[in-house]
C-alpha cells in the first residue's frame, strides 16, 4: 500500500535529477519516460501509471510549479516561483485561492446550480395553470 504523496515525491525526485543533469535524457521528460525511470530506479516500489504521472504534472503546472512542453506533453523545468517558494507553499496558495473563489461564489449566489435557484421555482406566466372555467348557471 502506498502513502499519500509518495508517487508525487518519487516524480519530483526524477524531475530534480533531470534538472540537475543527472539523468541523460535526449528526449523531453514525458510522463512515459518518468515511469520508465521510476521502474528502473525503484523496481520494488509500486508501479506508477503514465496517467497518474501525467495527472501529477498537470496539477503542478496548474498551480505554477512547473513549465511543460505541449507536444508531446512533458516536464520542461521548474518555475521561478517553485524555486523561491517550493511545492508545499504553492499548493497552499492554490487551495486558499480556490477557497476564496468558492466563498465569493456563494456570496454572489453563483454556487447554487441554476436549476435549484429560487427564481427557477417561481412560476412563469407561460407555466401558470389556466383558471377554471366559470361554473354553469344553476
């Protein structure tokens, strides 16, 4: 069984060695290449999937930790913010931004799905039932 964050730490280790020039990689460091390095360097460790590595790199890119190549998707380098603040600080900042935007959305009323908003329950003129016809005179 793996611990939370273990794969991320292993991926960061490969990326660190790549940036320092300790990994002789003629091609870009794609998720597939990272999985190959993980398998050869730690054969007893749980096997990582290309999808899991790719998802980790995408999360890092989203929070501003790394720069990536587009075709093929690959690790290029760490950002300046990554070198100054580090991964944990960037993750914390990202969580705080998400939390603040969610709070702002709740205050503005945007967080409620449109089909559940109060206005959707108010009858519109087109959906009002027609009045009962006048009763017959007795």
